[in-house]
């Protein structure tokens, strides 16, 4: 998450969905985590007695970092952000995470990394903007869940949507990031959280720099989740035994598939192309049928056939092309 400014003007959202899949991770148990009050720290408008806005308060930096208890908890299992590292394909990052989980060396101080802190700082705004443009309420902010099949698999959710059937994840990334790159980067975390929370859908709410906003809907992909689980099991075994980990191969992320229905009645380009398509479709069918007939009449040993203003030429590879004579 690298960003270069605070949200100023946000465009309407685009919704994308990935191919469907089936969640295979098993049952989960819910435990308490960071309080919702701390997670929902954001801009709050205070009103005076007259009802007019008086001041705005913003979260302090010391409210955004991890507590010592949370840092220790990170070493006792694998969370969603850890999944991003494990399937990053970066051996140095995987080794660094391994040392952190084993309590070796000094863990990286995330409080000094601007993109990390700014992403945390804008998370409440991101959540509120999602609620504004989608009309959905995000709940369960900061909820921590543990898989009862693999107790070392955990996640702390940015929230739940779709009546608890989908996990919610908020990200603030660079204005220059492509949507497909964002999906690829955070796919391990999304699939991990879906597996642990036993959800079949994830909603990724992304602010790009300070000028664009998109919502992505991603379905659980059990094949991807299986590869992720195997990579996490191998990594966790390395943590327990002290064996140095090797960065596993990175599986292909699920391909986004559009599921929306949109009306383009007001789009002039669509209207012009639609008129041409309707007017010319019968002619196009006749043209295609004529091409088939002409090619069928050219015997295999004929290099060129012509007549009635057209010719059919055979290429060196044997393919026939039809054109108007004199062109």
C-alpha cells in the first residue's frame, strides 16, 4: 500500500467478481480481539448546541500501532497479512517473517512505515465510504477468528458484509496501481480470511491514491485455498522446527469475472454501434455464408481462383483469403 495523498475526490465504484469456488477450510471459532471502538477510530464531527459542525477529530498515530499483546499474538499463528508474504514469491520477505514468528531478531517497526500507517489511518474513512456508495452496513469490525481445524490459522477482519456472508477488506493503495495488480497482491489474504471465517465471498474496498475508488467482489476458490493452506502448513512447520523456509511457487490468482448488469441507454457510442449491428447483421450472415461457399469451391491444388469481380488466393500455409479484384 503506497499512497501519495489523502482522499479528496472519489469516483463512483466499479464492482468486479472472481470466478466461483467452494470454501474447504472447515469450521471456525470466534474470539475477542481489538475493540471495535479502536478499529472505528476516524473522523468524527462534533456539533455545538446550535446543531452546527464545530470541530473534527482525527486518530492519533499512537492509536494506530499494534500493542505489545497484539505483537505477541502475531507470533502465535498465521494471519491474513502473513498469507500475503508467504505467497509473495519473495524469499527475503518469507525468511524475515519466519524470524519474526520465531522471535529471532528485532521485528520490523511498522509504525515507521508511512504506507502502512496511512492505510490504517484511512481505514475508517474507507469503510464509511463503502457504506455510502453501496448502501450496505459493515459490522464485526476488528473481529478475530480462529480455525478450529488448524488453530494456528487466524484472521482479524476489517468487517463483515452481505449479512455476514462476506468478509470486508479495506485497502488504500497507489494511484498508479492497476486493479489486477491489487487483486493479485491481496488475493492470499482474501482467500485466507474467507477460509478462516468460513465465508464464500470477500469484498475488497480500494482507494487508489486520492482520486479513484473501486469495489471488488471475490469468490472463494477452493483450489487456490488448498495451495495456500499447503504453503502455510509448510511455513508453520518451519517455524515450529527451526527449519529455514523456502518461498513456495505462487499460484495463479482467480480470474475476475463480471457479474453486473448495466444499462447503456445513455451511451452514444453504444447507441451508434447497436444501430449498425442491427442493420447489418443479416448482411453479415450472408457475407459469412458466401465466404464459406467460395472457399469450398476452390480445390486443394488451386493457388488462385477468380471471377465476377473477386479472387481467392491460397497462402503458403494453405489458407484462403478472398478480396475484390484490383485491390
